[in-house]
């Protein structure tokens, strides 16, 4: 059993240099806490940046840092000041962070920062490759390292890789503005499992993969040539027990044991026993909506003036990225808003807002959670927001009301809270009114449900669920009905091929010998394919047939001069030994006049689609359409055609971004079986990529070596991992 390697921008320990020595102190909370169950014992390693640049580390202390980190199961990636500036402060936090949080106006698209981001991601990948074995499991975290999965995959194609994004993934319309959008998607697709906090983020990611990379997506599976990637949502929890137990211990404290903050809070509550404390805790970040929240509070005081001197808003703003201009402007705006609102509404005995710009220790956090009647969290966009969960966990008597922005990822799990649109001041004011006046029985009823859910799906469960899903993805190959055509299995097939007296090979064209093209007429054979087919055709006692749904005129132009054997239009026509095509099936085309206007109406309403007219079939291509819209139209067309052709002995073939209407008595299976009957073959081989080839796999004899290109469900005995492996396989027959 291999080890688990966790990778994040920062390590779960903080380094402190003092008096010529270095100490490593474990971090508290967040990812470090969540990964405890995964990062335990001697079978795991955590790789990340230590937090100290190369310039900050004295040379004589460098070895001691490695020793200190090793004691905590960690290993560092070295970064210099310029790399931290370009990679972390630059691309990660001035491009990806604002863009993924929908603040497009703050996003900077600097080529230099992108190049540093790539270089640093390669550093992280190299650090993994140095430590990893093929049977290890890799779990990469967050937006700073989105290129790492593919960088590792390039060098270790069989290793198991998971990736989790801890921030939102934006809609396609936002993501497409990123100049390096394809590179970011391809970097992420190096993973076997990609995790998000919510289904919305998952859906946005899949939409971008379909629209920008044109890849096939089925539910939450992405099909590459050689792999299936699973995309899923795993809402991150908290260390519920830690917060709940801390709150219980807090209640036992005597007055002498209480913190200064708690004593101040108690004094306030005693002086105005019917007043409500409203708590707001966030990092000082533009995505958190603190300025809007202050304006909304002012709106509430004006709409419900009876609550002046009856409420107090406690704002704890934790400093964040204070060297970035937008954050400096935000702090100035918040400072001014707090000052103005307090100036407008304060009385001799009442200040409406208590504002703290600082970090607070854990015990003060518990003071605030347990003392506040209402938690008011209104981010404009937030990947999860764990503060909402922490507040509920500390409410041991189940009182308290949570007002939460519907734009926070945690809102999906916390429907029992009061969900609001952070831009709707009217709704916010009414929610505050409702929270202030909510009966205790209703508070307890709502919080009982929330607490039960949060306790069950805690941060440890989140981590274990992700790892279990990654392991299941690893085991997926073994569960496949067909078997991978491994080297050993291929050698057995080649032995049978060599021993055979008479051989027959059926080769599909599109998606097997050649890749798909938006214009089918431009996907003609290259020199390498001609050379391979010439070598196969020249083999003694071996008959080769190209089997395709393409029209006979195209194959006549491409292959008839070569005198290849061909079956086209799914089995309507056959050409042998360079002779002109002749009909293999007796079919009619008088139905086409009825169907063509239907297809034309869909072409008119589906930009990018077009009709391909063959002698005895019609094909509607939609590869150039928007993927989602194309699939929607294809489903609609399928419904229309099914009712239209019910009594006409016709059928609809749904291929790769193409729908073809043809005679029901024509398919590749019937055609290949007829050819098989013309000779005494003791070795038969068939290979293809889509479900039109399944007719071959089903109808050819059991002894046939059938191979599916790709990992979709199939009746073939074997599968191989994509087009680029097909030619290598066929070359083995010619050796």
C-alpha cells in the first residue's frame, strides 16, 4: 500500500526563527485540522511552502528546517521573494482570486505573473515527483496549484491524483475571460478526481470543459482518450467537536476565569438585558461584502428606528493582504463607514457598531460566538464560509439565529438559517427584524437540525469521503466489463494472429484511425495512416476492411486508388480489391424528402450545425455548436424523429456529435458478418470507438478479438486508452 502525499501552497506548520534555532509549530484550524485523519502516521507526507523565502532563511539553518518539518511529516518547496510575489501575490491573488469570486474589474492579466505561476507550479510538481512512487495517492489543494495535476501526470501516468478547489469555480462566461483558460483546465484534468464545495461550482467547471475543450462529459464524468475523470462536490465541514466542547467548557468559567472581552460583553448585556448582539466575522476581503453589510445595517436602523439602542453590531475584520491596493481601499472605506454610522446614530449610552480590525485568539472567538444572539454573514461570493458552521456548533443551548448570504457555499447545507441576497437591503432589514423577534422555540428547532447535520458531516468526514471517492476511482478500471488490452493480453492476441492461417481485420475510421474534426471532410488520412494501412494490406493471408459510417464518395476519393477493402454508410456499400462500390443491402431513399425539411429546421435554429447528405442516409452534425445547446437540440430532434419514423423501417444512430437517420436493416454488424461468411477465417479482429461499432462487437462470433477505443461501457472484450494508442497496436500486427 502506497503513502498519501498532500500538497498545498502552505504547510500545516508555522516556522519560527529565534536565537539561532528554528521551531515548527502546528497550525490550528482550516485545512490543517481537516487533513488530520489523512495526514497521520508514517504513511503520509505533506509538501508545501514553509512561509519563509530563500532570502529569509540563514544558510546554516536550512538543514534544521528540513529536520523540524520532517518531525511533522512535512517537506518544503523553496521559493524566493520574486517567486512569492509573482506566483502568490501576483497570479493567484490578483488574477484567480478576484476572477473566481466574480470581481472581474479587479482581475489583472499579466503575462509575467502567469509565467511565474507556471514555473512555481512546476517546482511543486517536481517536489512531488521526487518523493512519489507509482502506488502513492496524491491530493493537491486549491487555486494556487491548478497546473500541478497534469505536470505530475505527464511523468507518472498511472499514479492516483485528486484535486480540491476551496474557492468558487465561476460560470463559463466569467472563466472564459482568462487568457490562459485552456491551460488551467488541462492542468486540472491531470487529476482522477476533482472536488468542489458545491454542485454549482462543479456544474460551472463541467460547462467550461465542454465549451472550451470540446470534451465529452457524461453526468459528472469527463472522457479523455485514456482516462475517465470524475468531478464531484464535497462540502467541507468543521471540527464540530472542538467548537462544541470549547463552548461547553466556556460556560463553566467563573467570572475570574473569563477573558477581558467576555467580561465586557457580560457588562453590556447586563446593562441592556433586552438588547441583541449581532456578530459579523470575516477576513477584510472585498468578496465578503463588509461595506455592503454596514450600509444595510444603516438601512435597517432607518427602517426600524425602534431598535436604536436595542441592537449592537460587532464587526471583527481580520487583516488580509494589506499590501494589495484594493484591500487598502476597502479598509479605508470600512473605517469611514463605521465612523459615519456611529457618528450619525450614537447616543450618550449607545454606540451601534463595535469594530475590531485584528485577529483574535480562539478563546475570544468562543466568547463572541457564545455571547452573540445573531450571527450575520453576508459574503458577496464565498467558496464555503466555515464561520457560519462554527457559530452554530457553539450554540450549546440551541438558541441564536444565523443570517447567511445565499452566495456562500455553506448556504446549500444550511437552509434552516435565514438566507438572504447580500445586495437586497430591504430583505436584509426584514431578516434582521425576523431574527430579533424569532421565538426561542423556533430558534431551537432550526438549530437542532443544523447541529445534527454539521456534527455528522464534519471536516474529518469530508476528508475521508474525498479519499474514499479517489480510491473508488482508482478501482474503477478493475470493475470495467471489458479488460484493458495490457501488454500481456496483447502478446496473447499477437500469438493467435501469427498462428492463424487466414485472418480478418475490421477497422473503424473516425475516432479510431483518425481524430474527429469539426468539418468531416477535412479529417482525411495523413501519410502515416496510409503507410500503416499499406503495411497491413500487404500482410499475407490477411484481409483488412475499413468500416465506416462515412459516404462512399469520400472514401472513393481517399482510399479506392489504394484498393483497400471498404464498408461505408454503416453497411450499405462495399468495395473489395479496388472495385467500384456495390450495394450490400437493398435500401431505399424515398423517405429523405420527408425528413430533410425537419433537419433543415433544426439547422436554422441551431447555429453551427449542418446536414451531411449521403446516398441512403441523412446526418445532422452539431460538433460546432455550443455543447449544452447542441445536446439540448439533439434530444429534441431525437424525440421528433422517433415519432416521425415509427412506421418507416428507419432508425436513428446517435454518434459522436452527429445524428444519422438510415434504414433499420443496415448496421456494421450485419455487414461484417456477411463478409465473414465469405471466407474461412480462423482469426477475426474488430476495433471501434462509438456505439455504431457495438453492432460489430455483438454480432461477430464469440471468438472475435473485439477492442473498444476509450473506456465507455461496451460489449467489446478489451479496451485501449484512445486514438493515439490505436496505430501503435496495429503496427504490432505488421512486425
